C-alpha cells in the first residue's frame, strides 16, 4: 500500500504554498491516505483482455449544437426593449469612475 507520511505532506503543502494548521494537516493526511488506498485497490483489478479506452462512454461526440445565426432583432426593436438609449446606443450605468 502506498503510504504518505507527515513529513512528505508538509513538504507538499510548502511546494503548493498551502498554509495548514496542525489539525488541518492531520485531516488532510488521513484523507490523502484514504485516496491513495483507493488507488491501490484499483491497481489490483484484473484488466487483462479489457480494451483500453479514453472515455467512459463510447458515445462521445460533439454534444454542442452547430453555431448558426439565429433570428435577430432589428435595431429599432432592440432599442425599444432597452431601458435607456441615446443616439442609437444603449445607455448603461457608469462602470469606471475617473
């Protein structure tokens, strides 16, 4: 079983620039050891004769729709539906103050 010790975890948190209290280190150590144990279990599974795959589903394809122009509003309708407009442009609240 892959074992993760506290010294290695402290080094890892320093490399990741994560500040952990002693309590958090203990919880993190237990959680990571649990994950590593699960990975060790998966390594023991006999996959002989199972074809390799890149995705869990064989039905992977483009799941998004084609990017096609939709019905557009004409400028007058668009401006009529805006709360405020001036000179053919929509007026919005000031975002940056100088």
